[in-house]
C-alpha cells in the first residue's frame, strides 16, 4: 500500500471510529503518526472524566484496530497502532494557563 492509499484508508476509517465509540463520549478521531512514524490514532472526548473512562476500557483499542483492518490498512500498521485520548477540557486549559 502506497502513502496515498494509506492516507485514504485512514481518512475513511476516522468517521466509523467516531461513530462506533460515540456512545462512550468520543467526539473526534485523527490519525497522526508520532515522531518515529509509528501510527497513532488520537480520539477526543468532552471532559477529563470521559477521558479517564475511555482509557480504562480495554476494548477500545481492539475496536479501532478492527475498523482500520476492515478498511484495508496493512496488518503491520494495525498491530503497531497506539491510541491516545485527549479531552476538550484539557485542551481548553492549554490556552488559559
């Protein structure tokens, strides 16, 4: 899979990720590789309580991996995926402190 196909597959996966995790408060999802180029999906929730809750759910990462795999991402990308959770509340504090 070339870079363009990877980007299209990842972009296509973000909406299903948000929809499938919406019941636990996920508002947004973004793919942003880390400095080493390893895959990272960032999901955003409303507040810190929701962030802590989502991080405690052991099924969230496998759910995201399953969606990415179904949409054609290579297994090496899916299996090495890291999930990060942020909250609007924490982001707001970045600008007020």
